[in-house]
């Protein structure tokens, strides 16, 4: 995959999208610290795993592809494709003051490209069934998937043909 950084402009703000590296761990920890309890609850479906040790997998580049959104030196968003399972799992976190600007959509586009380049056959995303933001993101991006709800958690699976067609802007 082309891992070149990408500068994007969103609602009057500029962010640099790039792949996470091991030195970014402190920035990821700070991103989690600066998110509201509700944002973390939605991302982690309950108790957040925000310690440096828990977040270390996001920068290890072994079975995980993580993209960061940087505003200067601050990490304001992150998205990951966890490839250790089949289907691979997608996860996002956007700092509260950057939500609603299109950052999640930009991260999703980059992650879709990475997944296709890495040969991922399908991805899934888990969110609370009432998470209208993530549902809107998937719909607006054209990612129809097979969804199921169990215990209030929506799981959406998207096959590689759809990922590939959605990976282009």
C-alpha cells in the first residue's frame, strides 16, 4: 500500500493522515486521555483499554494497520484494521473536538485502501446499535454490510469486493 502521508482540510482545520509508528504511542495515550468518557465507551463497548501497554499493539505493525490523524504534533484521531482474525476488525477513535468534520470518513478511506492492499477478505465493525454516528459513517461511505445485533451491539461485516470499491475517494 502507498503509505505516503496525506494532508486533508476538514471544516476549516487541517490534519495529516499517516501510518502509526512505535514513537507515536505517547500521542495515542494522550488522544485517549483527551476523549470524553462517552466517546471512549462507544469506542471500546464498555471499559476502555487506554494504558500504554494496551495501546502498544496499535503501533507494533504486527497484524495491525493503524492510521493517525495529526493536527501539528497532536494525535486527534486514529483508526485501525486488526488483521489477526478473519474477518479483520475495524476500529476508530476521533477526539471530541474533531468529531463531525469528516475525519472518521477520511480514516476509513485510508484503512479500506490498506485492507485491500494487504489482501483482507472481509472486515467487521462492532458498535452499539444506537451509535448513529458510526451507522451514518458507514452508510455515507457506501459500505453496505451484513449487520446483526446481539445484546445491544451491532456487528457489521463488509466483504472485500465492497471494501475495494469503497477504497477510492
